[in-house]
């Protein structure tokens, strides 16, 4: 292991003012934190990495995770109150959503009922099996409404792995890419890591996120605490800070 790959402490991986923009930290609302205690535990574990700013993004996914602006804001308030109660005055958390690009999302868009990560940025995802048949239309509608689509974890969409030009098309269609930091670990398999590295090398990512769902994810993040990852991700960390600070 060369100097470049040197291990660092886990609280040295993220810059001090890093803002995480993708996670599932609200209690009992999706496949992330199960209850309020779990929410706080996940936040505390991320805090141990030095992360103090969270723009958390529960799933809004058809009839699987039928979250609304109201349910999300209620849970956000619960977590904020609990953090204050426990004395975490230096933690900032706000909630928006990770929207599956399905019919429900199109309806929300038409009704102007969209929670942005911040400003005009909307976090969107697609199925891991296939892109929506009307993907171009949805991406157009998002931007027509004045939003900027931030595509979550493009490296995880296996149907694009053998045709890299599809990624270029998505960027040309106005998407900004958000890397899941755990795609650089063993979490999603070698193919995903390979594609993530290629997208990084080509400079195609704008933002990064932890996509934390549970403690195992955070534990795995420790394996990425090295100089190489830090250097590789520094431009993305800086973009997160620039666009999403509180
Ligand atoms: Fe997610």
C-alpha cells in the first residue's frame, strides 16, 4: 500500500462543513431508520465521521413508499426536536425526498408539490430493472418546471453498464449525477464499483451522498477512510458544500 492509499481516521474523510444530500434517516417512513431511536443512532454514527449537515431524502415511490410533503415534514420536525432535546445543537437536518420517476412523481410535479434538496435541485431515481419508458419526457418536465434533476446513484443502474453513451445522454438531457460513496466499497458489487470509478474518471459526477439506510452502511464507510478516496472525492465534496450548505 503506497502513501497515496494511506488509511486516515474516519473523521478525516469528509471535510468539516460537508453536507450529505442523500440518506434515509427519518423514522418509520421508508426502508431506512426504523424508529426515532434508530434515526438518532444513525445520525450519531454519521456525526462520528464529522458530518453535521444532513439533507435527508426519504423515498417517495408509487404505492410502496407513499410519502407526501406532509408526512415527510412531520417526521423532519420529530427528528429535529429530538436532536435539540439531546443537546445536538450543531447538527442541521432538513428533509426532502428521493423521488422515483413514476406516474406518482409526474402527478406531484404537475401539482407543484415537490420537495427540493435545496433551491432547484430535485433528487430522482429510477428502477434498478429498467428506465421509465418516458424518461426523456419526465426529465423535460422537471426542467420545464424550473428544477434541476439530480440523478441518484447512476452507477447502480445495471442496464446502462454496457452502454456508457447512455450516461452521456442523461447528462445531455440535463441530469446531474450523484455518486453513492458506498459504490466505491463492496456494498453493491464489483461492476458498480467499476462503473463508479469510470464515471469519476470522466468527471461525470457533480455531487456525492451516503445513501445511508442502516448501521451496516455506516460501518462500511469506514473501509473508505483513506487518502485515495478523499482525494478522488474532494471536488464532489466541494460541490456539495457550495450548493447545499445550511
Ligand atoms: Fe436512496
